[in-house]
C-alpha cells in the first residue's frame, strides 16, 4: 500500500497538471488552426457566473491574447501609447511595456492600432502594431530588440493600418506587408530582428484590392511546408527558408466582375493537405491542395472544390470531416470537407461577427461584437448548446487554455472558468 498510493497520487497529479493543458501561443492557437486539445472547458457563463476574474484593460483593442503556461500577453492602447501587457493567469498584471505612441482609431468602433496579436515561443514574446512598431521581449519584460518596420521596408499605404499578425515558426518571424506602397513578404531572425530574407509580393490587384487585413499562416505537413500570405487578390505560398514563391491561387472575386473594394480580412486555414482560402464580401471560398506549383488559379486538378459564399471577416475552421464558415452576420455554414457540399447554414446571433471561431472538445465557439459567445455542437447536426453574455463588446477571438476561456473585450480581459 505504501508504494501503490504514491504511484496513484503521482499519476493523478500528472493527469491534472496544468502542464498538460494547451498553450495558446499565437492568434489562432497552437497550430494556426483555431483548435485546442483542451477538454471540459466552460460552456455556460455570464458577467457574474463562472468567471474566475476580470481585469480592466488600459484601452480598447481587437488583438487576441496569447497564453503560455501562467503568462498571458496582450497588446493594447493606453491613451495614445501602444503597449504590450503581461498578465498572470491569476489575473494580476506583471508588467507593461510601451513600444510607441500614435494610436489611430479606424471606422468608428471597428478598431485601432492594437489590432495584431502577439506571438510567443515560451521564452520570448513578439508584439506588432499597425503603425509598424515591432519588438521582442523576454518573459520578465526585458527588451531584446525593437525597430520600426515602416522605416526599414517603406511607409504603409493602406486605408485602415497594417492589421496583419506576424507568424512565428522555427527560428523565424514572418511578416506580410500587403499594401499599395510596394507589397513585401519578410522573414526575420526571431532572436535578433535581422532580416533573413525579403521579397516583393507581385500582384495585378488594383485600388483597394491592394490592401490586406488578413494574417499569414505557416503550414508544416508531411507533403508540403510553406508560408501562406493572403491579400491583393491572391493567396501565395513561399518557401520558408528562401522566400521563393511556390504557388499562388487567384480568381477569388465574384464570377464575372472585379470589385475594387474587395480587400481580404479573413485569413486562410490549412490542415491535412487542404487549404481553405476565403476572399471577401460576395467572393468565393476555395479549397485547394497544399502541393500545387506555380499559378494554380485555373488548374482544376489542384482544387478540392469552390463554394459561392465566403465568411468575409471571421477565418474558416476545419474540424474532422467538416469545414465551418462563420459569416459576418453570425450565420454558421457547415460544409463537407472532401466535397464542399453544404450541410447547413443556420443563424446563431444576428450581430456583426469579427472574431474567428475556435474549437475544442466537440464544440465551436462563435463570438459576436455584442459580447455574446454562442457555443455550437460540432458535426453535421446544427445545435446551439448555449449563448453567453458578459455585456461588453468583443472583436478579439476567444483563447482556450489552462482549462479556461479568455475573452478580451474592449474594456477588460476575462477569465472564464474556475
């Protein structure tokens, strides 16, 4: 008994250890897919029910937080300053660092300069703002490096600021700078901020279509590896080490006409050899293979399917045998992954949806701008499990980590759960 009991206690401790919980190190989670392996997450809450804590933020922002073990990082405005905050999972602020000043409000309540999300590798954290301020800090808040991206790569000519979140992979930090002033794709050494490579991003897009508010992703599968950038009428894949273009797909406008205001906001998602490529407004959604070469726009053999509706702002989600598109109006569309056949389109919360859907433990979380989070059962049958309201506006996507759901509203950071 003396030997069995410690063994059982050790096993129980391991099974319940926070170290086994998923970190959420980037905007779309552990694999840039909006998916967490967490189980037993909250499905019901309100402003005074199932809330571990609420911490007021220094200003409004749409940036999604990130989590690594007991550290939460989030960018925000603080008056006119642009800041990175480190918050403990106990709800206490550890530190904040100013990267620059000059906040810019855009389109009324649509956003400001704290739109991109941070990224972390568990040792350092990188923060970017729409005015080009980019910096790297350690977990104690010590600055490792910092520079102005506009000074190095040219002024941004884009209507609502460079909202793209840089993506971290291996020893590099990747940026897509897609705008009218000379679009570029850049890889930086994450430890020093020095340029690893930079290439011009060629496109025949014109007018506002030259602007992109989407973010790049990295796909690292057994059959293909690439950086995927999204905007200016194309999704374009680049070699991670050299910046050489591998493939591109266009044709994302509505058939028969060119919309000069069709600027991408929704970002692609890639999983299991498939890339779901959204567009905007009345454009299409395309499912293409990860193994293409060259311009695959008119190569039918490189497509799985196309669908006549796109989510516009929220990014797509691939879960099991289904692809989910959350439309701006809150309608949820489920498609068969292999065929693109529509299973359903159902109403959730009829309000603007800016946040991207996330998935864990058989459930999809959809977040409206009014702060209502609708929890939907994943699978071919549409079912609303719950709708949860905290009474504060949200543009950031939910974060699933450490057995909790973290919601960054315009007013505060909320920890939902025990």
